[in-house]
C-alpha cells in the first residue's frame, strides 16, 4: 500500500504528484503490460542482449 503523508497546508496537486511518482516506481503498470501478452523466452533473451549492446555502446561513447 502506498502512503503519502500530506502536510498541513500542502497543495493537493503536489501530494497527487508524489503519489503518482511512488506508484510509478513500484512498476505495477509495467508488470501489467508485460503480462498482457506472452513473449517467448528466446525473444526475451534476444531483447536483453540487444539492450545490453545498446547500453555498452552508450558507456563506451561516454569515455
């Protein structure tokens, strides 16, 4: 359960923004989207490899 303490006189929009940020960090929506369609393990591995290559290129370009 997500708890957002609201201080006295704090703006509702600010509290809502905090709630949305905390909710997004939990990854519930991302998990739900991933579970909507099954992806084969071989495709998941391929995507992970592609992502790893991309990240490695980013790190090499920084140096």
